[in-house]
């Protein structure tokens, strides 16, 4: 049993640095400890311990991105890893209040349509849908709510039907275009991740190649058509 973390990438600690951490000299170790990503690791581990879990998975430091085969496997398995977790910690680093923001607030979140930035990222879509339980934390790692109790607010923010938020995704219930629409306003740092972040939702595999840009989304369309014979995807 394990918990898993969903977050926006910032100044992170990667796999190589984490593996070498104890062998670093004091200056290098101090530099790592000052990073936002390191504090995120420590806080999430403390929360997992409080919740009586022995294992936690964090993408930034648990995937060796130097290995193309490991990265390929990680991207292809990401949805299942979140789905099989006992709980997902969703870290909202731009929420300072002690309660979940159930109303749009452009004064606080003016860059992302009045909602926390977490809801604007491509990868966090599957990280919201796949896990059985999602617990949201604010900037200071204070819990601000859980997916099941916030389902109505989350439906308003994401346009994901409340049944999917509460019971998980049943692909046969929705046309491809509707599922794709949940990702319409979301962004990824690399254009290829627009497609890769959706493969788990559709249960398809793609050969991972960065540098092909929008061509990868066309490959996703073809993979979905081959599996589901649903041409509504061309609406996107």
C-alpha cells in the first residue's frame, strides 16, 4: 500500500540528486534542502507517516529520467499508479486559505481563470480522476478537503461529471470528445505532454518521442480510433 503525490513542478529534486543526497558534501546538501521541491518531499512524507503509510511515490524523484526506457514505462503506467494508490495528496501551492476555494477568485488566481493553478495543468487531470481518494492541501500543507466531499465544486471547476469524480471513469459512458473536453483548457510545459497525459484516460500506448510537437496528438487520435472506433475525437 502506498500514497502518491500530485503537484505542479517547480524547483524540484530529481532522482539522481535524491539517490546521491546522503553522499553529498554539506554545501550541496544545503542547496538541495533549500529548494521548494525538497520541502514538498519532506512535508508529504510526514503526512504519509501521520496517515500510517510506509510508502510514498513522487514523480519528480522516483523516476530516473536519464533512462529513456524507464521514462517510457513511467509515462505509460502513470494512470495505473495513481489508480492503484490508497490515497493521492494534491498540493495546491497557491492556496493560502484554510478552506478549499469553491468560488472563482480572479484577485488570487487571475492567471488561471480564477482557480488554483493545479487545475490548469495537463497531467493533473488523470491525477484527479484515477485515485480512489484525493486529499487537497494548501500552501502550508494544511488539508482543505477531499475529493468525495468536494465533488460538486470540482465538477464546476473541471467540467468532469460528478459520477466520474466519485466513482472513477467508465470509458464506455462517454464519447471520446467529451473526455478530451475535460483537458481543453489545460496546459503542459512540453507540447507532446498534451497527448501523453491523456493516454491513461483512454488506455492506449504511444511511443514516447519529444520534439515532434503536435504530431504526437495526431498519433493519439489514431490510437484512440483504432481502439474505440469513435471519430468524435476529430472535433479536437
